[in-house]
């Protein structure tokens, strides 16, 4: 199952930039997507898997090898395993630019890491574009299909989990994914952290899904310092496994909550970390509402381009907005997320927050299928429709 929208965007980037970095957590389908792109270039594409010793050996002299394939798109998978190659890529790109060649030389695949991003940003500045591939989203899998939307919420969007034959197989895949990530993948990307400690930290974040970050409480529970908690959080955010949503701080006349909120980005991983095996168990679990909120926020933030300011709003006086989208100085949307279909009316705090910020649109996202007005100023709509509206306004 290849996400066509993602494939089209990468093709457009390859036409404009000499190098494109396709980044994201493991098992999101980066290699599958890259191979689909390669199939459109029969005889004009070279795939190199840097996890294989035989393929790494080909790049013992990277300049010599890559020059032999100068007429092809070279796909370098697991690029973080060969960090020294960025200087060579820069030299080759500049040499080809001077001869009139423009885009589409290198497609670099990697599980996002601080080292990879820093090296590529510094070495290939102005020569590289970034595309982040996330797990499946609602509009890719469940547009107009409530049953598929529920499967996505329950199992999450990682392809192997979402497409599993049954809930048991899906849960087993996710638990194995978590174990493999902690024991093999995280250490391979650089951080040396005991797997059990990082698992407990990840699990604690799942228990506090959508809550304000309390570093001192997490530190006490893990027996580590608050500074170490923040380092662990930075790692999980950088690996695109945890979302840190910052508060809106522009209104200095109010006493604002300044701590960020955290979300495990994939709902299926949230449930696996908490031992929730299926939808029936999920609906009876205290995390259900927060899990739904996390799913909605992750889908929305995946849909908006980086230029759109995203945050939440909360004041000491009780005003609260789950998500703010600021498209421009005069275009601010206030979004409330409700799990209820029968009574999705927003709270009084939502209306207070929207008034504080002068929101142009007030929107309640709910799991129903109808779009309707709730009073004169508030709209209720399904997530798929909101994603369509966001992309239209953002031009993404």
C-alpha cells in the first residue's frame, strides 16, 4: 500500500532539488515508497541498502562508486550508517550543478536522528529537501469509512499493524516493534540508554497521553534527574515517536500555562505500551479520550506544512483550546476535540480561549460523519473534512 500523495510530493521535490531526505520512524514504508519511485525509472535508478555489509562495501570509495552512476537516481537507505558520506554528496552535487544538472540525484532514507539531520543540514544546505513519512493517516485509509477509522485508532497507522489479519497479530507486531526499537534501533542511532529505562519512560508518556509535561514527576518515577528526562524526551521527539506540543504564549496579559503537552504519536503504540489489546478494551480504559485526541492532533499536524504555527492554549483562569492553527496573523483557528458523537458541544473554556485570541474559526472535531453548525459561530465536523479544509487553506 503506497501513499500516492507522499509519492507525488517526493517526485516534485526530486525535480527541484539535487537531494531529498525521506525521513521517518522505522516500518512506516520508506523503503516501499522508494522502490515505487524507482519503478518509475527503469534502468535509471540504483538502490543501496547500507544495513547490508555488501552494500556498504560498495561505498568504500563513495566518490568513485557514485560517479559511476551519475546518470541515475541513487537511493541510499539507512543513510545514518554512513555519516561521512555527506561531504562527498556535496562535492558531487556541486560538480553536477556546474555542468547544468539540477534535481534528482540522491534520495536519502533514514530513521530521523539528530546526527543525520545536523550533518545533512550543515553539509547540504540549499541542496537538500526533507520529507517526513508518517504512519498511515485517516484520509489515506478511512475517508468515508467509519469502520476503517476505528481500526486506525485502535491499531495505529504503521502498515504492518494496520493491515494485520486480526487484533492479536496487530498487537504482537506492535509489542515486537517497541522491543526492537529499544534494543536495536535506538542504540544504532547513537543514544546509549538502558532499554528497560527507556521503555518505562515511553510507557509513562503513554499513561500521561495529552497531559502537561511534568518532568519532576517522571524523574521521580524513573529515579533519574529532570535534566535526563528532558534528554530522553528530546530523543523520542527526534525519532518521531513522541510529539511535543508547545503552548501558545503570545497573550501576555493572561496567566498562561507554559509547560508543553506530550503525545505518543501513534495511537497503536500508545495502546500496546498500556497493554490494550483491542477496541473493546480501549473503550473501557481511562486513556480512551486522550488517545482519540492524540490521533486527531497527529493527523492534523501531519497535514499542515511547517510554516503553520501550531500550539495549544490554556490559562490559569480556565480558558483552554486543544489545538490552535495560525495560518497568518489574521487567520487563527481554534479546535476542540471531542470523542462524543451525541453531544460534541465545546466547553465554556474553549469559547473563552477563542475570544482571548480572536479566533476566526471555531471548530469541534468529532468521530461522526456530518458537518453542521453548533450555534452561529461554531462548526462541528469529522476529522477527514477538517484535514481537507486545512490543506486547502495551507496550500499543501
